[in-house]
């Protein structure tokens, strides 16, 4: 594991995705659903082959968009357990954000309930509709950035759909779906700031990132490698990304580093700040689940295939509704590549 992290650090990735090819999305499993989609195969040879393939992928950790299980519509043990919940508890339990504008946020103008809305929320409803036959059969749990993985491991949620970047460190702890969005890290600062981007203008500046985020890992690794000025203060971390915007507004920090997609939404909330420079990484968001939830990973991957093909009510429609105003009408730069999956799974 240390060797993998060292290799990632030498590439300037540092657990974030400083380059799109430096990290990998991997699902690690104990159960295995066959490609035929007819049910769970109990054969040990199939399971062992799947585990061997995944372990090899973890060691390589070089192609995030290719290292997840192939799609299937079959119900395995994980999905059946969700369906077996009784009464009001028969819901998909999903960790989300409630503070990221246009991604997962509570709209105070949506009525008394202030329901969650956004691009990630649309995807959650689609997953619930496919698995439980009801798009509203969801129990949302607001999860801080640094609690996304613990919430999955502890069984508090079935999955996390929360602008979660796929990277090498995280695939050791959770399984990911195929990517559903492409983005990159960017700098957010006041319009009047002399900061020009991810460059020497950050020297002697204080930067805010979310604890447990890929942004912080990137800054830490780049500073060690000399790609970020040594005098840049990266010590300010907060539980939720939106807290960084508040720190910026209060003048407690000089800039924020986060995913460009989130930064654009924050700039839309506050017209006094803007994105500075281009994205300096390329990375992908994925749906995170337990490592051994093979059938759920496969099912979500099948849902993502269908979601992207549904031009009327799928990925493209959700992008147009929530993100086109901040990221532009051309969705191609944000759409992930065609999914590729682990071999022999």
C-alpha cells in the first residue's frame, strides 16, 4: 500500500487525481454476480477469480474509469436485504450533501419541507426507482465530507452519492461505480484577489479545503513535490466544503480549492468570488458502496448505463436543469468517458 501511495505522490496525485490516469476506481468484493444477470453464482472459482482481478487492479491503480464491475440487473444478497426492509423502513439509505448548490442542497423556496434538490439527488431518485420501484423510496442522510467512507463501512448508509472523487486511497476502503461525472480541482478566490490560479500567486496565501477531500491530498502532495509554494498555508480544513466559502467571505482565508463543478456553483451563490485559472487535475465522481456489495455495484452500473442513454429524463436532462447555468450548456466536457469494466468479472 505504501508503494502505491508513493507512486501516486510522485505523479503529483497525492490521493486526488492530479492527473486522470493516476488513480483508479475499484470495487472489492466477497460476493460475485454473474454476467448473465440471472442471479448470484456460489462457485468459489468465480469468486476467487473476481478477487484476484480486483487485487491486481488495486496494485496497478492506473485507470479509474476501467476498474469497476460490469453491469447487471440481478438481485443479489445486498439488494435483497434492501428490498426486505419492512414498512416505512423499505427505503434506499443514501448519504448525500445538503449544502452544495445545484448538487445536493435544501431549497428554501421549494415549500415547507425544503426538499433536497440537485444533480446528485436526481441520480439517487433514479437508483431508488430502479431497485425499489419508487423514486421517492429514499432516506437521505446528510454526511460531512470526512464521514463519507465511515458511513459506508459502518452500515449507516447503503451508498454515498455526494460528489465523491474516485481515487487510489479510497478504493482500498469502499467500492465505486463507474464514473458518472468528470471534473477537476480549481481555485476559487475573490474577484479582486491577485491570485491568478494554481500557481506562484498562491505563495504566502491561506487556502481552505474540506477535511478528507481530494483537494487537501493534492495540495499536501504538491507542496512536498515543490509544485505548490512552500509558503502557501494549507492548514485550514473544514467538515463541509461550503464552510470554506464562508471562511473566504469572512476574510479568514485567501482562496478555496475544490472540484471545479462545486466551485462554479459556489461562485453562482456569491457574485464577489470567481474561479481563478483552469482546472489543474482531471478526476471522476462515482457512487460509493461497501466493498463486498458486488450485486449493488453491478446494479448501479447498469442504472448508469440506462441513465446516460435516456436523453429525455436521464443524465443530460439533469445536467441541463441543474448545471448548465454554472458549467455551460455544452455537457460533453463534464460527461465521463464510455464506461469500461474490470476483466474476468
